[in-house]
């Protein structure tokens, strides 16, 4: 499953590409994917 991020996220350095790919490669279940997306979103929202 490919995760897509907005350009703003890359510009602000909220989501480093390399570490996202590293983490994503270790994720096996949909539940883990949902948790990762939720935690990323919570971090992005808390910065605004």
C-alpha cells in the first residue's frame, strides 16, 4: 500500500521519506497501518 502525503508535509519536514519507507516496509496488518496514519495525523494537527 502506497502512502501519499501533501507537499506541505515534505516542506516542513514532518514526514521524512526514508523513515516512512522504512517503517512502512515493516508494517504487515491494516490495523498497524491505521495506527500509523492516525499517529502521523495527530502529530501534524498538534503542530498547527
